[in-house]
């Protein structure tokens, strides 16, 4: 059960956050109602600040991936502080939920909070917002992937594997650009694909090894592993697929279903956190893996 302290200290910036608030909604009390409404106010403020940042230049002399990450963290903290002091939005929501009244508003693409009273209204609203997030992700995943890089090899790689990435993304929710970025890193933009002895491709662009649980085809290849920070070349068995589509689907299933990568799925909304979670989960032994992956996702595929 989520306690009141947790409600006041966390922001509902993703589906997991909405689930936590929804769980707290079953505690039908004025304090819980106020806490949930305050979180919505903090979310609204953070969205405004994010839009403001994006409107300005982010390519200055002192701008970098690290500075943008810490700026985002600062904005989240500022949003929480501003909402805790109150801007009026949370109070309006509390009045609406408490009085079981619905205002006559112009319908827009953003759904207004429901007119149910008390925490039942918050509960329904959280459900609606969660569905909206999933719908937005589905729309994003069905849009053609356009690389913001003018480099020929990036554009060719995107055209070659973009459809497979989108199909896997639609099933699991992992952003297609994130998967393309990792496939590019693991395969050297397709130039270092793992091949069988006869020269045929394994289609394994993610470098997934064949453990004892793997029942499909395998190929052996020389790979570089970092042991205590020292690179060493070793011969390992890797999974082999009949197509790139199978490779993307298998990767997506691995990340979304294996408890080892739970934090990776929870970080799928941000390239930096996604890359860091992959490295922390032990996907690769390269100590600079997260930095390399984050750079490719952001700079080559324009993800933010």
C-alpha cells in the first residue's frame, strides 16, 4: 500500500506513477484526495517547464547530454516544490471531486477529470490517463521513423530495420528508436553482424547470447567482454534467427518479460535512464555501454 508520504514525494510522470496513485485512491480520505490532486498539479507544471525548455536553444557551448539530464531532474524538483505550495489547480480539482459536480467545458483532445465524487473520481481519472498514455505510445510507434542525421549509414540502417522495430514496439511498448539505437551499437550499424561459418547472417543484431534455455539455432563468434574492466576476446554462442523481424521480437520479449530487465521497461520513457538501466542489469560488460547507447539514440535517431 502506498503511504501518504510516498504520494507527496513522487510524481506521476509515467504509467507506473499513475498505477501508484491509483492504488492510493482506494484510501477514501480528504488527505489522499488532496495529495493526488497535488500530484496532478505538479505534473502539469512540469509539462509547462519542459515545453519552455524545448522552445529555447539546446545546442549552446555548455549544453550536453549530462547537462540536459540534470536540468530535467531540476525541473522535476521545482515542479514538486511549486505544486506543494499550491497554484490553485489542485484546489479546484479537490472542490470538483468533493462536490460531485461537472463543469460545462469545451471538449478537447485532453479528457477532463470525471465528475465522480471523492477518490472514485481520481481512480477513474487515473484509468483514463493511463489509457491515453498507451494510446499515445501506440500512435508514436506507428509513425514512420525519420532519422535526424544526414549521415548515409544512419538513414540506410533506419530504412532497413525501421519496420521491424516498429512492429516489436507495438507489441511491447519499447520505443522503436531505442531498439534501433541498440541494434546499431551491437552490430556496428550492420557492418559487424554475427555470421555463421558459411557466411550467412544470424540476423542477431542485438548480440543476444544463447544460454541453456535457448532451443533455437546458434552460431559461434568472437566477442569482446570486459573482465574487471579489462577487455578480453572470447568465443561465445549466440542466438540465430530466420529474419530480422524474429530478432527484434525476441529482443523485445527478453526485455519486457525477463524480471532482470524490469527497471529497463520502467525507464522506457527516457533514453538516458533506459541505457543506464540496461547496463546496470548486465546486458553488456562494456563500462561505457550506457553512454554509447544514449548518444546513438539521441543524436542519430532524435529521441528525447
